[in-house]
C-alpha cells in the first residue's frame, strides 16, 4: 500500500518524509490558529508561555526526524546529511549572532528568535548542492 505518491527512495527516506509532514502539519496548524486569533486571549499571559512551548515541540520533532534519518540511512547519506546539518547550523548561528550584534551596536531592527529555524533550513538548502562529498 502506497501512502505517498511518487518514489521517495529508501524506506528511511519515506519515514523521514512522513515524520516531517506530521510534525510540520502540527506546526502549521498551531501557527495558522494563532494568526487567526485563536490564542489572542492568552498572549502576554503565563499561558502564552505554554503556547510557545507547543509551537516549539514540532520544531524539536522535525529535528529529531532529521537525526533519525541519519541513524536509519547508510553511512554515505549519514555523513553527508550530518555535514550539511553542521554547516547550515554554524552559518545560521553566525548570521543570527551577527544580526544580534547589529541590533545591539548598530540599531538594526529586531529579529524574532524563532527566525533562526527557517534560516537554518534555508541555509541547509543553500549548502546542500555544494556539499556533495563525505570528504
């Protein structure tokens, strides 16, 4: 029985896609509800902290899904994914620190802390075509 159309490669790839879809589905659902005002009454109150943790949970889950992909893949894919992950994470942290210092010393506009997550995945996409070897 095929759950997803098309060919997603190995069983590890298919599990990764399903896990990512599940976690990001929850992420999108909570954020769309927040955008449309479902949580307006708790924002700025102690319950808002819980909402922040609820939104962060799928992010942690998606990172776990990527780490599981590494564990379940062959050695080449494992090392290649790890290299890309590490380089993208380092670039995202460096860029976000640079922006933070620009805020502190240069009066740059504030960037929300959660922006590091989409920045990380954008950089992962940018570095992926360039990191094609495990060497």
